[in-house]
C-alpha cells in the first residue's frame, strides 16, 4: 500500500498497480539515465534501442552547421547554451542582427524536447513535442505548410471516457465537457481576482465528470496534478487552438528550422563565469569560450539540479525563482498494435479514469498508424517513470485490457516509455509554476548584469510549456542581447 493524493490534495490510501519508488529526481538525489530500451513483445526480449530514441530521425545531424572540436570559436559576441527551440530561435535572430555566436549543446543532436523517433515503430513518432499549438500564430505551422508536411487539425474533445471498466455514454461525455467549461470559468475568475492558488479551489464537488475534467486539464495537459496547478499558469496561458499533429513528426520540423545554426554538439557547458571583466567565460568539455554575453536556454530542471554551475553562484532571488518554477511531467507510452483497430477510429481521444490518480489518456492510431499512444502525467507520471519502462508498459497494457478486453494487450508487439523524467538534459517535460508563484516566471527571465540572459518555454509568457513559446522566447532574448551590445536598454 502507498499513499496517493486525491483530487483536492488530501491523502487517501490506495493499492497502486505495483510498488513504485520515490518520485522525481532532485539535486540531492539525481536520477541517472541508463541506455534507453524498447520492449519487443514479439519474442519477449528487451531490444536495445539507440540512445535518445531513433537517431535516424536526425540522421546527419552533425552536418547541421556543427563545428569540429578544433573549430570551436573562442571569442564570439554571444554563446547560446542549448540547441532546443529557444536556442534555435536565438541563433537565427543573432545571425540576422549580425552578431557572431556559437550554440553549444550537451546532447548529440539539436531540437531539445522536440525529437522524432523514426526507427522504433517504422513510422515517425514524436517522443516530445507533437502538437503545433496556436497554429494561426505559430511560425512552425507556416514552415510545415511550406515543406508540404501532412497536417491534421486535432480536436481535443474527449471521444470516450471510461470510469474503471465502464464506458460512459454521450450524456457522460457532455457532462465532462460541461465540467471542463465550469472549471475553466472558475480558474479564470480566480485569476481575475488576482488569486494564484491551487486549481482545486475552482472545483466544488468532485463528481465523476469533474474528476475526469481535472485529469484532462491537469496532468494530461499542464503536466501537474490539479492540486499542484497554479491558477495563473492555467488562466494566463494563451488559447492554443487550433492544434495540429504532424505526420512526418514535429521534431523533424524543428530540426529543419535549425539546420543552419552554428551548433557544437556533445559539448556540455560546465561552468558559466560572469564575475570578472566585462564579459562571460563558458567552460565546456571541448574548451573555454569567452564572449560578451550568454543566453541560457536549458530547462528549470537542469538549473535546479545544478548540472550547470555559475561563478559567482546565482543570486538567491534567481535560485528561488528556479525552485518555484519546477518541471512538470507528461510522459508517453506508445503501444504498437498491428491489425484490428479495436473499434476505435484514428485520432480518437480516450480517457481511462481510475481512483488514486492512476489515469491514462490514449491518442488512438494517429494518421491511421498502428500506434495507440498512452499518456501519463503529474505525480503518477513521475512515479511510473521512476519505476521504469517495463512497469510503465505493463500498466498501459493492463489499462488496455480493462478497456478493450484481455486480447488487446496480447497483440502489442513493441512499446516504450519516453524518458524525459530522468533525461539529464531536461529533468522533466516542461515547467509548471507552483501555486502562488507564477510571478517567479518573470523573475526567472530577468538577466544578470546584462551578461547572462535566460530564454525558453519557462519564460515564454502566454505560450509557456510550448515549443512555439520557447522559439519566440529565444528570438526576443536575442533582440535584448543585441540592444545591450548596441548600447541600448533591453526591451523588458
């Protein structure tokens, strides 16, 4: 028996699927990530998968403007740390401004949390970012159309809800939709009253439709349980409709966007020194770089775990902001199920609701593939990720059996668990401010001595938690750096 939190944040005792280890990694007890594996169900063995899942997705990534070690520039105007969407946006803007720079990336690829696996399932599968949100305001949408990618506008409304083994009818679906609307209005009212409190305060009476709505809006969207969701994080986020899925993979689109950036891969920054002279000194495994300024685009999870050190140490107000905007988690458990489609149409949204927050959302057969993609989020997502891929896949298969019959999981031939929880380059999926601390996002964005600047989804304003937001944040911060270099005040 373990203690699982109920919707309103109180404690209740439930029997979980299996005993689970301690939840999320911390600075004191960082989790390490071993080789990623894919479970091959055809012969019951574990098939070792390429590290970071399907490097064929970025085959030739070393050709994307990357320097050989000897070519690492020693005195650029700017060093950008991180080659995810924010780093790509910053690099492109710095180039447009005529500023010399280099992008250093700890991993062996560009794209960050946008990463398409082309190898494991025989079709493109986005391990991270998958939806082009707010497509009418999203530069990635324009690029996708310009390169003739196949796009599907995805309606987020739930098509099926199961409470345990029982599927609700249309009236039940309508009740959940009404509960979502009521919660949305309640959260908006709280935010309008300047009350940044746990989202549970917007719910009065936990009926089954409200349970399902809280799951869908909380861990399955914002990456945190409802009791941990800041009303401001929810209410101050832009309307992200319309949303599109990408047949060729959103990650491949981000890689295309960053194809020409001057990136140095497999070059983790170890120390950022900014206390001496008029510039910064970045110590990496490949050498030292001196520059006027640095743009830091790593996640708050990486910053919190002190994987990147600063000299002098970050001021208390910056450290506090990092701690109060920790990482949330939304992990995926894709299941490859060839053949019969279980009576479910492509792109259907299925929520399986269970007591004790042991819920799973399935996105069915995207683009008519053989993938049933499971999602787990919030604290249960952290716990199941800590338990490992075998436990996570077993959980998804059990939910599949309870929902579609015992024969369904027997047809699963391959499966995996996305590893963002323990990935040392992310330490989670995306940022989620603690209730009462949304304002720390602005503090997190504040530069240090006009030398150290911060960009990424955590400081993306109304587009927090999105790839689009990270990219636009990088562009904005690069403009701020350009203004400082030109002797003007940054536009904050």
